[in-house]
């Protein structure tokens, strides 16, 4: 099973995951966001940012249950970030008791592994011979370098992460048959099961803090249901600080003075990416890099949502300070001596997952197809998930994106159809003089036109986008159900009393009514305008139906689940074009006085008839 995957039934194609993915590891295919497994670095950004919870990481509860039901002893290795996650448990001894209640035979802290690893870094940095290193305690960082910066693989510090170091300690202490479970805030570390398989640092399962909470709930275990219990030795000194910036170096008394130290420590996605690029390109960046992809391990994707970074940081520091009050330094030194002979080295592989860069000609061709050949047309609205239209075009060339992801492209296509409708309307006007036929013919035409109006009105109600047509006084002439649904419950109640909101005052319905009044006044269409409405984001186009008299609006909720592409694409050139034509015709009918209705309806029928005859020529 892949590390991260998408539940396609929950995905609504908001493209948020594309926006936050640092690896271009997401491709829109078959109507949902597909995770490209061999490009994913496991950072978990997409998991935490998806509002629909459509993206999930691989769960390990079943594996842990199997291990706990077996005959071999099972060790829980707790990441130091756990003190920031479980701040609702007042005494850490209760927390240890809760873990033992799940069935674990031993409960230890990965912090001692961090102590061991910290001194390996101290040795590495003290033996400096002109080569600068990047720390490798963050699995997402290691993946980023191996996949996308192969030239920096040689700069990765050849040292295992603290959790793996502790796994080696446990295997030496309890024997080769012991089963090891890491309790971690890191989703990427779940792949350490595979990375270190076959070594004495092998871990059998990685359980996120969220999964651990679920197991507590499943087994009915709480702080009040267990007795105090202490962690099993060996105990750490300052290794518990490694989940936060500079913590690992403080554990080994490494000089982090900015003038004398020579180490840059930073955290967070943007700093992470910028620092790697500068390390690669700037020759004057002569320092080691200590990086966290997340805002420190305390904010990893395996932690509960809504946690506060600095509060968690404070909890970690407070816990370490508390443990130091009973710290036995002499025993700690003996433990270090007992386990320093273990092999904490590791190797890295250049996997080279960079996609081929398209030529400038290919990029420009895509931009032209999108209608964005000019710089001023490249809006860069970000609704597709990419930072700029150019980045989108590159992704399209690389097979990661498709045109339907671009909202302005879709709206511009609709605009083309709207302009064509204008031409048809002019023809309708010219056919008015031909409506002086006999009463019988007029009645027949009236009947046919009424049927057409009702049919198209019904079709209008099926359109997924909100549509509203108003007159020069901003009074509603016609609207569809999607428009009513966009505005909420009060508007739905009003629509039940006044179907279609006919004659309702648009200024009382929506706060962005000035877009409509502007188009009525100056006659210039407003297309692809993004407007915030409460906690939603609307994409709005307002166009002229009858200059200075009637305008129509198409409103799209960018956060709402989209209509399946088979309907959007397949009907965009046939059904939507015809629907929009009829929307303007209906608006034209409704805007004229009742005394001219007969003439207008007959004109429409005649115009449609003549149009079909022209197509047949």
C-alpha cells in the first residue's frame, strides 16, 4: 500500500494539495487527485491541508495489534514530540502506563538515541575538512535530496535518525527477536520500515500520534484508568530537545553561536526549500544545514490538527527540564559508553526523479492554447493549484495538469459562446417586422415559444453554476436553483415564496452587486473575477445581454464539488452553448413589455428556423 493515497469519493478537486506539494507528486486524473508514489517525499502537507480529508496516509494500527498479540516482546519507542502532543495528560507516568496498558512490554524514549546521534554529528562537524553537510534526521528531507537534488546526496550526513539509533539500542539490549514500534509525529518515517529493513535498526511499525490516540480510545484507556509507570532505561540527557530547532546540537554541546558555530538551523516548508536551493547554488553559503520540513517535529502531520507550535515547543522544553531534576549523569555516561560502539552510519542513493523540462516553444504553445499568450493575460490566480500560469503550462507539458483545471480558460470559452449569442440576438431584432402574420399562425408560434421557454428554463435550473439575470434597476428577471443554493437558507425560503426570485432586489441578495451595476453602466463585461463570500470563494462573470438594460451573471463556487468533467467538457460545446443562447433569449423576452411578447416569441421561432436553414446551406 502506498504511503499516501486519495479517497476519490471525497476529492472535490479544490487543487489545494497541488498548491502545497513541494515535489509535484500529484496528478489530476480520472476526476480526482492522484498521488504519484515514486515522487512523493512523505511530507504529509496534502494530508493536513485537504479540507475534505480526502488524502490519507498509510495506517499501522492493524500491524501493531498483530505484534501485541504475538509471543515476542514488543517495545514502544516514543518520540520526544509526544510531550507536546499529549499535553492533556498531566503526568508523563500516566502516559507511560497507558502505553503499557495497550500491551507493550517496554516503553522507552527515542531521546537517548538522539543523544547518541548528537555526538556523531559533533564528531562529524569537528572533523571538518572543507565539506559541508545537511543533517538527515528528517526523512522528508532525505527523500527530497535523493529524488530531486542528486548532486547533493554526497552532502547528506551519513548518520541514522534518532529513532533508528534507539532501535539499534533496543535490539542490542533485548535481543534480535524483539519487535519495535515507533510512536512518531512523522508520516515520512513510516517508510523507515522499508528503508532500514534487514538491518539491526529495523522498525516493525510506525504509529502516528493520531493513531495512538485512536488505540487508546478503542481499548478504553485513559489517564484515570492506569497507574503510574516509568519509562524503561536507558534514559536521555538533552536528546529530548531534538524535535525543535537547535535541540539536537544542544544535546551534544555543539557550538551554535552564529559567529563561531557554522550551522544554519531552520524549519518550515518554504525555508526548507529555499535553503536547499541556496546551498546548491550559492558558493558563499559556507555552513552546515540543519533542516526540518515541518515546523519542527512537534508540528508533524502525524500530530493532532489545531496544535499550537510554540505551546508544544514549551511543553517539550518543560518536560526535558523536569526530567533533568532526577537525571543520573554517571549512569547516562555508562549507557553512552555501552552503546557508542553500535554502527550509526547510513548510505544514500541518488534516485533522480526530476521530470524533463519542456522547451520554451512547448510552454508557449500551451499558453497560447489557454489564451494566455500575452503576459497581461497570465493572471496567475492560483485556482489550478500552481503559482503562475507559466508553472501550470510546464506541468501540462509534463503530463501533470490539464486545461480543465484552469478556471479562466473555462470562463473564456463560455465568453466566446456569449459573444456568439450577441450576434444571434441582433438577428432576432431584425426579424421583428416579419411577425405580422395571421392570428392562427401567431397563436401556434406563441404556443411553441412557451414550450421552448419552459424547456430551457428547466434546463437552466440544472446548470451547476449559479445564473442570474437582472434589469437596469438590479431587479431579478430570472435565476436558477444553483444561484439560490449559493446564497444560503434565507434565500431558499424566499425562492419558495417567489420562484426564481423574480423582481427581488439584487442589492439585498449579494454584497458584490456593484459588478452588475458596473456592467449595466459601461457595457463592458467583467469576466473571471474572484470574490470572497463568507468562507467561500466565488468566481464571477457578468456580461451584457441588452446594453444598459439587461445583464446576466454566472457564479461558480470554487470550493464546491465540481460537476463531473464528462458533463462539463462533453456539454460545454453543445448543451451549455445552447443553454446560454436561450438564457439571453428568455431575458430578452422577460425584459420587454407584455404587449410585445407575441411578436418576440414569433421572432425567436423564426430566427431559430432561419438559423437552422443557414446551417444546412
